[in-house]
C-alpha cells in the first residue's frame, strides 16, 4: 500500500472542509431529531426477589437457619425461575389481574429478568411509556410468580425484597449522549470520506505536489478566474490587457522564471505540451507569447497540433496554409517559402503559423527532417519560437519534437491532471534525451484580490515598460523576414572581417620587424640601383607588399570609401610589375621566400573568392578583375 503523506492528507481534508462541515451538521441534526423527537420516553420499574430457605408446604419448620443444600438448590433454580417469570401462564394471569389490553408478545418485550452472579436474587424489570403501568406489572409479576412456584413445586422459597415504585424520569432519554454519539459517527464518516478521496483523487492540487513528487520545478501558477471578470477587463480584442489582472501578472512571472531557469543556456525555442487535452497548453502558449512580446521580443507561435489546433481561433486568423500545408507542399526550407505560411496577428511582435489543414499523416510530418530545418531557420529570424504541441499521452508528436528544441514546458491543470500522468510525460520526454525546463500549474482557483496583493508590486517597472509597448507598430511577416535577412548579411560581413583581421594580424606582426630591418639596411645601399636591383629589393620586401594588398582587400569588403581610384590603379600596376618581373627572372635567382610569398598571394586570392561568393556584386566584380589581372 502507498505510504500516506500526512501533508497531502491534511490538504485534502482542508479542500473538503465544507463537505466535512455539512456532514457534521447533518449528523448533529439527526442526533437531535432522534433524541428529542423520534426517541419516545420510557419508564422502568423493577422489583427484587430473594430465594430463601426451602420449606415444603404442610411441614413445620425444623430449623430457622438456611442450609448449604438450600443455597445450592436455589442457585440451580435461578434459571428455571427466569423462564417461569416470562412463561405464558404467568403473563396470562398478570394480564387478567390488571385487565391489560395487550398481547403476550407485547408484554414479554416489556419484561426483562437478571440475576447477580453467585447470588440467589432475581431482578424483574418492566419498561413502558406509562410509568404507572410499569410499576403495576412488575409488582403483579412478583406476586403471580410466587404463587406459581408454590403450586408447581409445593415449596415456598420466594421472598419479595423490594416492591416496584413509579419512576419519575425516563430511562432512555439522554440528549447529550445521543448528540455525542451522532457527532462521533459524523467524524468517522468524514474521516472515511477524506481517506477515500485521498486514495482515489491523485490529481495535482498544489505546487508542492509537483515539486515533491516529480522533482520538477514549477515555473508559474496561472489562476482560474470568473470568465465574466476577464471579459470586462479585456479590451480591443487583445489577448491580454495591461490592466493589473492576475492572469497578466502570472504570465509576467512565468516569463521571468523561464528566463532565469535557463540562465546562460540557449533560449531560442520552447515546446509547450501537456498530458491530455483541456489542460490549457494552447492558452498558456498564446499568453506566454504575448508576455514575451511585451518584453521587446519577436515571437512566433507554431501550432504543431495538426489534429485540433486552436491558435487560429485564439488570434482570429485564417487556418489555411499552415504548418501541415508547408510540410506537405514545400520541398526547400527557405525564408521566402516559409514566410508564405506565417500570419501577422493583431498583437505587436507576435506572429503565428497555424496548424493548417488536417493531414492524414501528422506524426510523419511533424517528425520529418523538414520540421527540424524549419525550427532552425525560424530560430534565426525570431527571438523566440513557441511550439504549441500535442498532448503527449494521446499522441507522440510532441515527444518527437522535444529532442530538437531548447526548452520543454509541461502544462498541468489543478485537480484535473493526475500525478501519474505527469510522471509518464516526464519519462517519455527524458527517454528521447530532451530536458524539461519546468511545469506550469494552470486553472488554480484563487481570489483576484489575494493574487493582486501577492504580485502587484513585484515588477512595477516591467509593467510600465510593457504598457509603453502595447501600442507599438505591428510589423508584418515580410518586414520581420527582411530585417532578419539584412541583419544576417551585416553579421556575416562583420564575422568575415573579424576572421580575416585575426588571420592577418599574426602574419603582419611576424613580418613587420624583419621588413623594417631589411628596409633600413637597403635604404642607403640601393639609392642608385639599376632596374634589376630595384626588382630584387621589391622581391625581398614582397611581404610588405602583400600586407598592403590584404589591407586593401579588407577595406574594400567593408565598403570603406577611403579607397581611391589611384590606390586601386597603383595596386593593379604593382601586381602586374611583380608578375612580369617574376616571369622574366631565372627561377634559380628567385629566393625561397619569394616563391612562398607568391604562392601565398594566389592561395589568399582563391580563399577570398570562396569566402566572398555570397557577398555583394561589387566585391565579386573586384575579386574577379583582380584574379584576371594576376593570372
């Protein structure tokens, strides 16, 4: 049997407190009704009879003392006398003597006889609603019984000790006792009900149920409010208003906790799943997207539930040309192809890719390589990509996607999701190597005032910033993709510049000292050198020339306007001069260093051609012309 968690048991009892109160009221009321109304008062009178010395009729008393034989015989007669008292003969005579209009059976129920252990004393009790009748019947039985013993056994050993008296108080009425008994029954029933609910109800009720049992962190708790209250506060058909709503505060908290939960880890995409349907994963996905967009993030929601997707209904956009259509129709995952299947919403910085037409093979589509490429591409365009997945215990779509995303969030509903269901989802996700970031407890009942007191002053600055962004201009899908493409080009060029700069810096440093020394040495020796000596000088200092060429390359790639036409022509002439000199000089006269530098120039040119293939037409034209002149 499962070990009982006293804390959870006490919380179960607390949640059922009104049921317990109702049960106690019912039982106390029943006890009062029984004691004061149903239970009729009865009165009891009794007489005591002692069995004394046995004396046979007609014989004189030979002694005044009772013998051991008498005592033994009287004890043996006690059971017999009990039967005689309730015999029909005795009862019939009693009824006739008292003129009672009752049957023998009714009279028998009124009479009870007892005898103390190891004594010869009989106690005859008569209970009736009429105290006078109880007294008269008890006394009459004693008389008739004594008479019947003498007639039957011809002995006289019955002596009446106490005659019955009229009782003034009913023996069966005790209001305190009756109410106490019914209260105890109410407590027993309540305890049994709590235990039954504890054992049968294994649903999640608090954050502690999640953290203590599954060892998963709780990222946030979303309250359950009255729908009419929510409608009053929602304005202009927006997902969330900036008014201080408990739900708004809850998703702000969720956004903050999610950010801190990842710390320095990758935070580009989120998969939101649940155990079963109706637990609120689509609701959490959409409102989390809004909360993230309020923090100046470009957010995309992918409705990956191609069976029962709801994001098109939530954001009021058409469902045509959604995820299923993209995966089934498009062969190449390119920005231009993807943009056609994404829709702009009325919420600033929030776009949505709806589920699309319901396919015949959603599991195969969602687990295809095309889906992986789609996620990778969208990660580069949007700041955050939220994937609204399927219920993991109904279909395996979300489990297949979970291993390709950075974050997995499981949504559970208060008193709906079972602990075992959450455990199963956790196991399924971890079995494919994915990491669960945390759990969101949805539909938690709470008073709006209590929630506001807890969160209203928690992040006033963040709320003010969000309110300033609410009326922010809505960017279309085309604008977001264009900005992403432009940013990608700038980033590529910056990265290429940094790579080239790092590669050239080391070589320039090594050659700088050597070239300076060589230049000083030849400065005075070669003032009036012939053309061949000048050529030798240039070949020996070709490293400096190569550095100049590289610097010009870098400036040109960065579109630096400081490069003039004269510098460009000088560069071409210099390269032509070196080429002709190398071609006209005997190979043996070329130094090893010269040959290496010439090869370096050619290799550098080839590398730059490959690296800058995707660059602007201007750079392509320059490199093409340079290579043509050099060859």
